[in-house]
């Protein structure tokens, strides 16, 4: 039996022929767009692609006006950033300068000697040495060596809430665990989800773990884990933390469908600004996210506070978790190390700090405090600055503090804990056993 | 190429006819080489890497069977393998009957069927990414269509948040996309069934249902194998949909093998172990399709014409 | 139903068995009630998402979030399309077109000779090659992505369109070889013999006999591999990086994070991504449909 496909007629032929012709053209065009990268006069800088990129772009533009070697800023979409950076660092088209979170996020690159040790450069250079808050400079270093220069605002995790909802239900902003419980009960009864949570993205769940563990057991517990002792997961505080998470979930604190809510595509912030959820534990960038999505709400109804105490916990309630800031690090294989460092120096400039402030960020430069009054929202800026300044400890987000090969399984185990497919006990066992 | 031919062209008799005009085997070399470089060699490297520890930055170091012993002890791998198998089975069981019925139905030549077929084709025009994003938006428990429609067709709006629901959604979305493709394959197959067979059957007084089971189905044997192999390989390598719609969650309840491999390789950068998972995936996919091919005789080097 | 709607020319039927109006009418009823009903259900399942896709893409963000998602947009706007078009959409489209066309060309140039050799010679090498390709159908792209990433990096092709084209072509080859050898095998030996008696070279036989008679298979392969390129996500995701080398699928994925809960903009991006291929579909529907039918029809 002959197949019916013999009958396709001349139109197909033409189609195929045209296709073949275009293919050749395409291959030629492909040549043009390939090959890019190291053509003498440019260095490439990878930056985490979000709303703040425009600040870095402006810095790059003004740097390029005076520099012979130009900087080319590549904005990598947020969710892909870590993967993309890793993939390209292993390839010939690696960036010369790149955005990172310090700590474990750069450990593999340090181990494989891919990073420029900036310690001596910084020590000799007054602009870099005194330009930034010492605590933030320290947070970016590894084994006492400096590999990064702060380049963005501080990003502590804070508890955001919908002021109108709290007023309507005559509730106080939660400072203690009892306040929190009361808020949960009240909102649940009113059919409002107490906490928005983008569970589909996994890392928003991590923030709960970070704060709960800090409040229950203090920052030392995670410090031990970060230093490479997986037995640290066996600390009773970790189990308490995991159990508390389960209690919150069983209590309906996050509603029923948080597993399928994203942060990345804006689901969780929208729940908060639409009044469908009352609170949202999130990094300080939530403020600018809300400003972008619902400006009205951000200006009038968005409240923020520190994470409350947890009953029986030993952690100082002034402690903060989150990202102290982000850093630029320099690829050891760059052909233009001097240009890269010159570019890094501009990060300490008043102009750059002011640009950050104008964008709603809180710079980590030593003279930042005086600029905050010009911030689009001085109140939020000051509160955030105070929060960080007064914090005895600033724990770096676990997924950045740990290397990817530990952080990814950690995120997976946490998402299983939140999904209820593992128990707090099994969670602890799994983390202790992580290779 | 004309240089090759003159030598034996004028030879005598049948032997010459048998050989003359046969193309030099060398013609196949570029194709084979290309396939080797971009498929076979990488596969070989994957097998090699599965015996190594490699973080993607330094050079791989041989660690013997470490990854493989870990693989067999790893409960996550076990779960992923089970989920892959489940997804493949569900996808096959969902797509085959529907595509078969739609395909045979569409093989008829009424105008109405042609119009409907044209509409059915549309999902195939959307890329997998687009489809996953579309359904992700539709199924958002707070802002999607599912919130309105779900309750009156008996679907929990939080379908993506439940373990079974998420897996079924992934299977459905795959079906939604590839149904037109498999429908077309069956439609093409059904149109090749000789009319004589039906003619004879109806003379014998066989009814519609009997004709379907005694003529249509057996005649579509090869079609079914082709479609099934493509479906099975397709569902075993499902990736985009999972990445965009569920990220393997809730928990790890939609973490199928390809996604586990991606997570291990490109999020944990445990590339050696990822290669072991990949190798296991190839073994499973290849053996499944081999079994299917053996079982049905598809792919033997003969025309479908034989055996009719 | 009784009016004979069969097209005048029996385009799809076999040239061997001529169409017989009588039995075909009976056959046409085959599976009718069940499949007819099923097809209507399927129609709803296909149309509802597509309808929502288009209508919500015309809404303002608020309306899409709050309103009844099945309602028509009260105040249709093309702003979302503007947003998408101003986000580098045309580059994505151009890149995708280049990748698709180059992939198709590469697959055809490489696979036609392979299939021809597989069909026309009986050497052990050719049957080995054929079997390798047969097995290749079952090699998932995921399995080789790690080594490919390594290989592409070593070749200096990381983050170029070649990094997408070459592996995509390679992974379309097994099905291409199967389909092509299927159609070429149907070219009768007598025709080759006739040509060889005329003193035709193997190349002429391929070019003037096998290729023209395998047009159907060739268009199948072209469409199939174009679809692979069009759909490809993993290769672009892992093997490219920068904006100028981004293809549509990856671009859409980026839009999803970039536009966030601006669902209308995300949907508008999806609609725009379909427009070009939909145009192709309108122009060449028959070729597309027949081509894909050929995957199963051998």
C-alpha cells in the first residue's frame, strides 16, 4: 500500500525549496551573531536581571564615556541567573565581571581559582577600603580574603503586611508569637489567607526556615552548618523549626493552595496587594515589586516590620536574615583586569549610591545614612537601614551561603516538608545525610 | 559523481542491473559522522561521566561505580523513575484511544470533519513552552480560569497544588499539545486501509464495531507502534512542561527523571551523578522502544506493503 | 450525510486501489457516534484555552485578575502587544526562523543520502548505520545535554545559534532517516533499472528519481524537524546565554519572569509567538497536515 503522502503537490516543493534557500542565508547570518565576546575593547558584566538593572546600566554608561575599554552589561533573567552564570563560567564565553551573593555562591569559583583575589587591591585603595560598611565587606569575603565589591542595596527579609486589613480587623502588627497566632486566627475566620507564600518557587519557603531557626536556636546553629558540619542539622532547634513549619501549615497560616503560587510571576505579591492575603514574609525588594505592580497600594497600604519572636526561642529578635548585599567579582581570566577594577571602584561613588537610593535601594556605602532622606520612601529606607544597623547578626540566605550541591537538595527537602511529603524528623535525617 | 558509473554500465545481463546505479556507501558518511558527533559521542561521554565526579568547573575525576551505587540507593531516583513510568503510562493510555478515535473519525472526508480537524491542529502550532505557560496561567488557583470553571466541572482550583492533580495536569497538557500529531498519524494510517477490506466485511454482514476491531485496529498495527514509540520517548523526556508548570513540585511529586537530571546537573552541578541518571534514562527509553519494535515488527527493513 | 462530499480528485487515496463510492459511504460512518461525540468534547477542550488566551491578552491587567476570565474584554487594548513587541520580540522571531530553517536544511542534506544508501545498498555498513539511527529514536536529548554542553563549549560554539542548530538537527535525524527510507523504499526497483539502462549515475538516480518520488517524505521530514527546532527548549536553555542569541521558546520563558503576574502581557507574547507559524499553517495547511501524517504512514 502506498502512503497518501505522495500527493502533497507542488506547493510543498516550493515551500521546501524556499526553506533550503533561506537556510543558507540563515547559516551565514548565524556566523555574524556568533563569535562575540573578547574582541579587545570590551569586558562583559553579568547582572541579575530585575528592576534594579537600570541603575547598573546607568553606571556602565557613564563609565564607558571615559574608559577606552568598554563594559557590556548582560542582564540575565533572575530565575536563570545562578545556572547561567555557572554554565558560562565553565565555557570560553565567561563574563569578566559578575554579580553574586558572596559566601557559598562563589565558593566553587574560588576553589577552581576562577576569581581575582581583591584583598590587596582593596587594602591599598582608600576608596574601596573605607567606602563600604565593614560588616558588609566581611560578609562578601571567604576565608578572610575579599573577592567581591558591594554593588547593590541591602536586602534583609522583612514581614510585610496589608495595613488596611490589619485596621479593619483591629489587629496589632505582630511582635510576638502570640500576636502572630491571634492574627492567623482572626484572618482565617474572615476568609483571608494569613500569609501569602509563593511555594511553587521554593525559596520563599526557605525564608520561613531561616527566621524560625534564627529565633528558636540563634544564628550559631546555621553558622555551624555553613562551616561544613552537616551534623549541625541534628541540633534540636532544627527539628523544632521544621515542626513549627508543619504547625503553621496545618493551622492554615499559608492557606490551602500555596504550593501552586509563585513569587517569580508575581502571584504572592498580588495576593497581598489585592487584600486576599494579610502578610508576606519577603526580602526588602518586595517594596519595589509592589511599587511596580500596585503603586497605590505600596504608597498607602503596605506596612513592614521585623520577624516576631518565637515562644521559647533563644535567638535575639533583632537578628536579620537575607542578603547583606550583592557583589561584583572579577573573573581571573579577564584580559582587562585594570578596567574591571576601575569599574568596581565606581560602586563606592556618591553618584552611584545616590542612584541606588533613587531607585529605592539602601546602599551599603559608609555614607549612605545621610542620603536616605532623598529616597522615594524615606520611611521605608530608614526603617530598613535601622533594622540592619542594629542587628547583632545578619545571616546570609541559606541557598546562597551553601554551595549549590548542598543548597539544591536543601531547597528540595524544604519543599517536601511544606508539601507534607516528608516529616520534620525525616527532614532532619535527610539533611544530616546530605553528601 | 558521474565518474563512478561508466565502468560496468555496459556489462551484460542481470548481474549488472543488480549493481549498476547502487550509490557508494560513502554517501552516508557525512550524515553518520554528524549524528555520531552530536548524539553518539555525547552519549558515550555521558556514560563515561557517569563514572566520574564532576562539578562542571574542574576536570572530571573517575570515581568508579560511586554514582551507580548511589543511584540504586537513592529514594529520590526511585521516586522519579516511578513517576516517569506513571506519567508515560497515563499519557499513553490517555492519548492512544483519543487519538485513535479522532484519527479514524477524521479520516472520513466530510467538510465538517475537515473543519474540526483544522481546529484540532492548532495546539501543535504552539510551542511546548507557550502551552505550559498558557496552562500555568489558566490553572493559577487565585487568578486563573480554573478558579471560575473548576468548581462547576468538579475540578479543585488547587489542582496544581495536589500531588496527583499536578501529575495529571502535566499528562493532560502533554496530551493537549500532541494529540493533533498522533491524530494525524492515525488519520494517515486509517486512510491507507484498503476499502476492499471493509467492502468484504460488510458483505459478510459485519457491523461497524466489528469492522473497527477486526479491520481498522489490526490494520493500524504499525501506525500504533510508531505513535506509541514517539509517545513513550516523548513522555520519558518530558521536561519543559514540568520546569515551567510545577518545577517538580509540590514537594518532589512531579520530579520525573529528566527534571531530576536537570536539577542534579544544572542546579546542584553534580554533573557526574546527573550523567548516571541520564544514562539510566537512555537505557529505559531504548529498551522500551526496542521491546515495542520487536513486539510489532516495526522498523524491520521492509516496506509496510509487505504483509498486507 | 448522503451527498457525496468526496473531493473530485482522490488526492489522498492510494493510486493502486481506486476509490469506491459505495463502501466508502459505509466506512465513513465508522466509529461515528462515539468518535463524533468525543470530537466535540475535544473541540471544547481545545477551544476554551485558546479563547482565553486571545481574549485575556486583550485585557488590561486588572480586568484579567479580577474579572470573569471567560468574559469578553470590556475594553480591548493592544497595549500588551506593544509591551511585548518593545521587548525585543522580533529578534527572538528572527533567531527562531534562522534556527528552524538551518535545521531543516541540515537534516535534509545529511539524511537524504543516508536513507538512499540504506535503501539502495545491502552492505553490512549501511544496515548497521540504519540500525544505529533506528536506536537513535530513543535517545532523549536530556541524556546527552551534559556532554553536549562540554562539547559545544570546546568547539567554541557556546552561546551561538550553531549551538542550537547542530544538536537539534542531530536529534531530528533518526526520525528523518526512518521516514525517508520508508518513502524511498516505495520507489520500485523497475524504475531504477530503467534508469540504469539509460546509463544514469547513482547521483542522477537520486536527484531525478528518488528525490522527486520522495517529495512527500521530504516534506514530512522538513516539517518534523522544523517543528523540533520551533519547539526546542532544552538546547537553547543550556547552550545559549545572551539576548541576541535567544530564541522564541526561551524568550517566552524569560517574559514569564519579566512580566510576572501581568498575565495579559505573557499571553500576548504567546499569541505573538504563534502568529508566524499560524500564517504558515494558513498558507500551507495541506502540506503541513499531509507531512505530519507521513510520520506514521512511512
